[in-house]
C-alpha cells in the first residue's frame, strides 16, 4: 500500500536509495508483477465494508481483496517516480536474487545470534526481497459485488497526491 503516511513500502525504498548514494539497487529478474494499492482507496474500502456490514451482518468474517486500478507492474518500475522526485535513481543492473536473498538470510541469522550483546541493523530484510520478487495481484470482484467497493482515486491522481509526501518524507 502506498500513499500519504506510508512509513514502509515506498519509504523503505527511498531510505535504501538514500543510504546508497541515491541509487536503489534492483534485485531479481524484474519479472515479478505486483499490484500496489493507494491508501485512500483502502480507506474507502473500509467505509464500504462498514456500510455493507450494517445492511447485512452475514458479511462479517469474510475476506476481501481490495486492489484498485494502479497498474500491475514490477515494484522497481512503480517506485521510479518517487525516487526521481527526490533526485534518486534505480540501478541500471539487477543484483542476483539468490545471492541477495540467501546472503540476507545468513546475515539475519548472525544478527540474531549477536543480538544479546550487539545490535546490528541490516539494510534490508530477506522477507522484503522475497516479497518484491513474487507475483502478487488480486481481483476485487467480491468486494465490488458484496461491499459495493469501487476505487474513488484513479492511479494518476493517487500518484500526483503522493509525490509531495514522498518528496518531503523524513528518511
């Protein structure tokens, strides 16, 4: 999820770029497709769910995927405008997924062993490397049918709303 107030998704990528001389290093083959969702549309989905539950309590306990119309794409392609607004860039090459993922797993293990006597902060977590290299996209058909959810922010507008936040967010 991206948007104003995001402390994790895009902001983590910006922090990594800031800590690497303004370059966010791509990891993996760039084949994984991901479907980000704008926070404003997620908030709207909660309102739709609240209204639907008031009408039909049997909807309680159900799960709903809430994607919006943000294009399905690689995380690295999606983050590019947010990097550029800060004067950062994507690397022109990709680091091998296995090398980065298993390297981080090893470092996490070492950090855990040393944690009682010394705290180590890693530049990334293995789970985030795995996450950005897996296909992850959903259908909102059930949310539309049962909750009446339709996105109220279009991708172009959502990105425009976020640019100033990501430009100024403290890293």
